[in-house]
């Protein structure tokens, strides 16, 4: 038998709570990023919207999700970086389309 007694609620769980909070935050961010990317692709490719309209709609959805879910400035910066990346990809498409 154990020589010590178990007392419920006395264990330090700060590390476990921090890990769980990080997992949930990463899951929310990852899920929203996937929704934004798939939404943009669906609007632009499957439905046939202009890529700029699709990008604008997904930017609005991204910013609204950030405000609604209180994700903070880092989320807003991530959405801006995704918009810039999408514009760079579109510029590469135009560049290589002109060459071919």
C-alpha cells in the first residue's frame, strides 16, 4: 500500500492547463486557417468568383472571426500575412502566365 494519502485538488496542474490551453488555441487557429483557405479556393475555383472578390470575402470572414472569437492582434496580423501571401501567389501566376 501507498505510504502517503491522496488529497483531491492539491496537485499543481498549471503545466497541464497551459498545455491544454495551447492545444485549444492551436486547434482554433488551425481550423480557422483551413476554413479560410478552403473557402477561398471554393469561391475562386468551384463557384467561379473572381480571385480578388474571393480573397476579399475570406479576409472579411477572417477579421470577423477574429473579432467574434476575441483572438487578438496576432490573429489579425496572421490574416494580413495570408492576404499578402495570396497576392504574391497571384502575382506569380500572372508572371508565369505571361511567360508561357
